[in-house]
C-alpha cells in the first residue's frame, strides 16, 4: 500500500460540488486550495480530499 498526499488549487469539476479537478488553476486562487490523500494498493485506489476555507 502506498499513500500519496497532495495539495491543489485547480478548478473543481463540476463547479457546484466538485468530484474531480480541471486542467486550469481556480480563478478564486487560494480560496479553493484543497489537500488530500490517495491510498493505492494492487487492487484499488481510494482518494479523499479535505476542502479548506
């Protein structure tokens, strides 16, 4: 199992309740800064993100 920690301010998709990140940075800047963790093993990938405000 491998844990990968990440931080991003990419634009969320869809904008209202994001479930993925777009290719561009968020126009709101650091307001949309998010941190998360992906857990990867040989059978599945689980991703969790914490939205900061």
